[in-house]
């Protein structure tokens, strides 16, 4: 395979990928930074669900530092010129973001299921202290996996051209193949199945129980909405990535002569990273529509800012009127 084929991506693909990656990840970063601000400075009372949502926002915000590295890689015709450390860092940030989001979305689904279906039972998943320990364990697991991925899938030379986290890295084809199927099964299918089961059980419980309490109905509706959004994010953001990556590694390992098909799958594979990044923009919907406390804190923040702006405008108007009167009064005195 020639150097051009190996190291160069079509120019149109480079431009579109760069633009969309920068746009999506920047938007997601701003939304999640604002969400973290609301969590930290505006929410006075946290529960187990709040802790899970806060950690989800952190995992989404961590995707932003990887965006410039991804964009620069595509602009530079898929040639990696930033060293092994930044390659490992890019892999670590991407893996922490994607699989951190998947794990925390799954835990949020489990939590909403437990709160509604087992509302009379005292389960650990309802306790904030236990959920904090659980989140700490998730972060330790993500960090270990990120280090392993960074070591196993570091940058390599392909026809004298260094590449990083690319399906063209011939020396890593077997590793990509094995790691891909481990991630598909345990990093996507199992969490997605758990979320689907939680949604199905929750739906069945809500339809069977006829509660006249407005609060109970509100909790059930919010829970259904939360898990439903989680499933939509799974399907829209993470399903294409797992499918295209699986097809790509299979073609690379078993069908080296399928160059034309591989090129099309490659374009779809890299484009799926944009969809995976859209998850950063969709997750804040969970906080706003699935958390009454976050919604209330957000609205209170907007109201406070609006009131402060109105007071500032009123103060500025009063100051201006006072200055005008002071300027007019001496003239009137002389006329008298």
C-alpha cells in the first residue's frame, strides 16, 4: 500500500470531520461546564441521582481536550506528529469519555428503576454515600482501562508515517480486533441491555399501578423520561460507533483486498466519532428534564440574573435622571 493511501484521507472528509468535531465537542463542553456550575454553586441538596448526573457531566467535559488532537490529526492527513504521550492522552480521554458516559448512563437508568419500582425497599442504590463510592470505583476502572488502551494502542509507523488510534495500524490489527469485541460486548451490549430491561420493568410498573398522587405520577413520568433519553443516547451516539468499528476491524483482518469497501467503512467509522460526541450535547437534557432539583436551580439562576439585570438597568436609569436634574437646576436658579 502506498504512502498516500495509507496516510492521506480525502480532503472533503478532513474538512467536514474537523468542522463537526470542533463544533460538537465545543458545544458539549460549554453545556456541561454550565451544568457543573449549576450542580456545584446552585444546588444545595444532593441525592444519589444528583451524584450520578454530576459524574456524567464530568466524563462529558473530559472529551473536549481530545477534540483539538482529533481535529489536528485529520487536518494533517491522518499523520500523527505530536509524540507518543499525546497519542496515549488522546486515547485515554476518548475512552474515558465514551465508556464513562455509557457506564454512568446505565447507572442512572438503574437508579431510576430502583427509586420507582422498589420505592418501599431500602436499597443501597438509593443512598448517596454508596453511590459516591460506586462512582469512585467507576473512575478507577476507567482510569485503568485508559492506561491499558494507551499502552496497547500507542502510535506506530505505517510506511514511514506515524499514526495514532487508526484502523490503518497494521501491527495492531489483532489487538484492535480483540479489544473491539470486548468493548462491544461489555462496553455497549451489556449496558444497553441493562438500560432496556430497566425501561421495560419501569414501564410495566407504571402502567399497572394507578396512583392518584401527583407527586408519584411526577416521579414516574420523570423516571420514564430519564431512561428513555438514556436509550436514545445509546442508540444515536454509541450504536453507530460500535457497528462501524466492528465492520472495519473485520474487513482489516480478513478482507485486505476489499479496499473500496474499507474506504467507505473508514469514512463512516470516523464520522461515528462525531455522533459519539453528540452525546455530550444530549446528556444535559437528562439534567434539565430528568432532575427536578437541577431544573429548579437552573430556573432560579436565570431569574436571579434577570432580576439583577433589571436592578442594574433601573439604577443606571435613576443615575442618568439624577444627573440630568442636577444639570438643569442651576440654570433655573439663575433665571429666578
